[in-house]
């Protein structure tokens, strides 16, 4: 790969992907799991505070628009933007990122919600741009099936561009609040008068310009159109890579696309998913993994695999090699997960049973089980070898795996100089080293809302909890 696209003067970015009782499909089945708390906002607030204690850049909520197989375990519960708005009041520094579909929303509605979250949080909002995937989701929005992939991504391109223009429709100093004059200067608000193929939007937005200028744009598409969308607009990318070489391949390809789009690839953080089991010994960590693997019902696992590969897997022999799967060109379903499965089958040659275990937590993302030092070794290797700028941590067991990573792996990364020892910024853009986009007017420094109860999180103006623990 091109070494010009990998910087040496950088530190890791860490994101915590919060999902139910954990990313492992059987996490909710464990005795003592938090499955009864999934509708309790205080549960997510505690998780966010744990990630903030670990100085993570952000927490992330995915989203879906169909219930799925509710018998097999929890998928969705609280609507993400609503939950993150509440979590903003329980945290101080950590970023708050959620998925909003460009297929099932409109630019004005999404821009208004995300701008509101940015104001509520004092400049910590992020948007994971997705086009959605499944026909079951489409049927909840009045369509018989999902639009073709090309159409979805054309809509997404226009959607993102319009949302960005809406955030810029108020100049930074348009809000005057002069009791003897005007509330806002009409000359500093700008109509869009947008009439495109998919949207008509007059503008301006009803919400004044967000503290960050624009919420941070994340993207997670693995298909060709998804990578093109990321190259043009993403400021951080959630990637899928099951091994180091796959990570290097994705990283180099995406960074090259970003450069070809006329953008600086060094400003876009690529964060592959990471499923981590942390133990005091490698045997202890693998025992954690084996214990939760043993709780996974085989029939449901085969059904999930069938969803990923779009065929009936119920008759597959568990201890036989995985049957031959169609090539990517022949496959008509979601490309990202399918490409990961093909990669695992090619590289690891698993049996069907082994593949089910591999997919049980995180669906094929990079999975490690070991000591804090061993996990830090492997993280550093990916980071130094041009496979990642950081990681989207996908704790297989919540809250245990997140706490283990924060309390044991983060200090090891700090000892190696790979990760911050305190927050030196108050916004998500600041954590990611991103410039605040201008809108042709004076930029104001975002401030946290007064009177909001905050938890204590390490900042560079105070003694770091991490530093005191080392």
C-alpha cells in the first residue's frame, strides 16, 4: 500500500458501539445479563459514562426499521436520537453518533434532528449515513421492496449535500438575540431553493447553525457505491475487516478514493470493528468466549447465516466445510457482510459450526481474545501497519466487555503513547482532529449548556483519572 497515506504522528481513535446486552448473539441469555434494562435510559447512560471514563471519541447507536426475529434476541429498543439526547445530559465530553437512513428520512427532518442533538450536547453529535438494506424495512415505509442499490446511493448523495447546505443556511452570527432589535439577522439566513432528482427543499433550517458547524459525518458502506459516498463525504468510517490483510486492503483503497475525490485522506479516520474478550490470561479470555458461544442456539444461528447469504442453511452439516457460495457478482443482497463471510471462508476454511461461532459476535468483524497486553500488541500492529486509524469497539458482553477494555486495555495503550490520557477538546470534531467547517461568518466557540448536571471526565485542564491509575 502507499505509505504516503499513513501518518506516523497520530494517535488511536476509539468508538464504543452500544448494542443491547452485547454484540454476541447469546449475550442476553447469560445469567445476570442486562436484558431487562434495555428500555431503561439509565443503562445506556452508565455505558456512555464508562466509555467517557475510557476517553473514547464517541459512543454509537445503529438503527433498523424492522423488528426481525424477536425470538432470537433483542435488536432494537429505544429510538437512537431520542436516547442520545437523554445521554447527552449524563455525559460531558464523549461524542454521540447514531444512524439515520437516507432512504427512510428526508434531508430537512434529519438535519433538524441532528442539529438539535448538536445543540443539546454542546457540539458532540455525529451522523452515520446509511441507505438501509432489507425489504422488510421498506415495507414499513410504504414500499414493496427496497429501491435498487444505485438509486439508493444516488438519493444518499443528494440527501447528504442538502443536509450540509441546511446546516450552513444560518451563518454563525445570524442569531443576534438583541432585545432592542432583531432576534436573528434575515440577511444572514440563506434559502436553498433546491430542486433535485429526489428532493425539493426551500430552506433555511428552523434550527440555528449547530455548535460544530455541521455534525460529524460517519459512513459504513462496504460496497462500491458505499465507498464512493464515504470518499466524497465521510469524516470517519466504520469499516469491516476480519484480518490484518483485509484491513490493509480496505484502508489503502478507501484512502486512495478519498484522495482521488480531492480530499485529504489523513483527515478521515478509518475504524474497523473490533470484538474483544479481555482476560487476565488468554485462557480466561477464551473461556469467556466459549461460555457465551455455548449459549447460542444452533437453529437460530443457521437462520441468521441464511439471512446473510440469502439461502436456506438449515440443512447444512455443522462439522462439514462451508458449501460453495455465489461470487459477489452473482449475489444480489447486501454486499458488505457477504464479502466478509466470503473472506472468512477463504482465509480460515472453517466448518459450518466454526463459521457460526465466528459470526456470533459482531458478524465477522475482527475478533480477539487475550490479555490486555496481547490485545494492545495486536491493536498496535494494525495501527502501525496501515490497517486502521482506530477501532469501533463492539463489546460482545455488556457491560463486562466494555469495562474490561476501558479498565485494562486503554491504560496499556496509553502506556505505549498510542492513546490520549485526557480529553483536550469539548466537541466530537475536536476529538477527531477535524476543523470546524465555516459558513462565511464568524465562528463561535461551542459551549456546554449552563446548568446541566455533568459527570466528571478527564480533561487536560485537570488531573487525568487515567494518568493517576498508571
